[in-house]
C-alpha cells in the first residue's frame, strides 16, 4: 500500500467506482435479511427492524472525542479520534460500556453528521479516526466516509471491534480500513456462550483475524511512531481463565503474520451483570497477568509496552 495516502483515500482517488460499489454491497447486506455480522439476524434494517445488535435503520453515536487512553501508536500526542457507536453484536456480561452497547444510549445521527464528526476530529489534530464497535454499522460508516473524503478526510481509519466479524463484510472493507484493532476474548465455546452469548466466537474470530491480517499485515508506524496501517490484536486477561489466554496466544503466534502486534490488557474489573458470575466477579490477579506476558514473550509475540 502507498503510505502517502490512507487506504480509503487512495481507493477513492484511483477507483471511485469500486468505492461506490462497496457502499452498495454493504447496504445490500443490511437490507432484506441483515448479514452484516455473524449473527445473520435476517431483519430488514432499512425498514427499521432491529437486529440482535439492537440497531435498526438509525445510526446512534454515544460520543466522539480525541482519546488519549488508547495504545501509544494510536493516541500519540494528539489523541485518537474515537467515535463510540451504540449497539453491539456481542452481549458481554462484564461490559464496561453496557449502557452504550446493550441499552443504546446516545444521540440519533446519520451518515452526514458522522462525516462532519470525522472531519471535526481531524481538524482537532487527531492521528486517526477510531471506529469503536462498528461491525453492525458498516453500511452507514461507508456512506459517511465517502462524504468525509470528498471534503478532505486524510487520516488513517481504525476498525476497533470485538473480533466477532463477518468475513463477507470484512472483504468489503478491503482497501478501506487502514488499521484493524480486534479483541480476541475467549477460546472455549463454553465460556464464549456463557459470557458473550456467542458459542461460535472462537471460530468466527479466528476467520476474521486471518482475513484482517491478509488485508493489512503487521503494524506499520511512521517516523513519529504513530500507526499508519496494519493489525493490532487486543486480549483482556480474565480472572481464573489463564488457559484461555495461553490458547489464544498460541493461535496468534501460529496463524497470524510474524511480528503481529499484541496488547495484553490487565484492566478487567467486574461491571454490568458480572456479579451473577462469582468466578469473574473479581479483578484479574497480577500473577495471571504476568503469566500471560511471560507466555507471549516465549512465543516471541510483538507486545506493545
């Protein structure tokens, strides 16, 4: 990829017809049997039927701001231009943003307003546009992106998801997304069903991450150490589930590009309805976190500090 352009701007400049076809393809996935995400709900989003994610025809935005708490290659000195979307295709029992993801708190919006938000964040000096929980809104995001690029958007686009993404939708995003930043939460179908309501989470996420890796490869930084393109995988260490972590790290080392960037996070705390699950109704121990770091180092994974 020519790093003098973000991927979407290069595509829009060189092949505007393909860019438009991607918008149409995403819109088709949302109509007459929504297939945007692996839930395959089958609702007609254009007719305002709500899917598993809770979203119908409307775009709901919870917040938009320069974010300085993301990984250093994203936040840099001027922040990551983070846009939090409401709704989600996962039902994490420990979700810290459950009022947004489960209860759809936020302001009703549309692609025109989203485009203006993107441009506003760029004007504030943000290093990128960071789309948080975008999987169920790809059709509207692409429509907004077209308007934004027509009006001068030129910073990298970050796709920040829970990892539960459809390969069909990701293929539409090829040549659009610069940086993929998915979570990889659980390995076993039992835990994924129990804590996410997604027994197929591992299979879906493995396919999604391999597709993301195929598209963008390892993380590339500019001379200021700000991310320009590539894959950055996140994993949250959960209390008592260190074997889940080991298996996820083993898979990343074996199946993704060499030097895949990884952030192992130690910030879990019980939220939402985690109190109903005594085994995770506590913080992660520091010893489990250190075990995860040691295992990643043994695998020669590229850990972000």
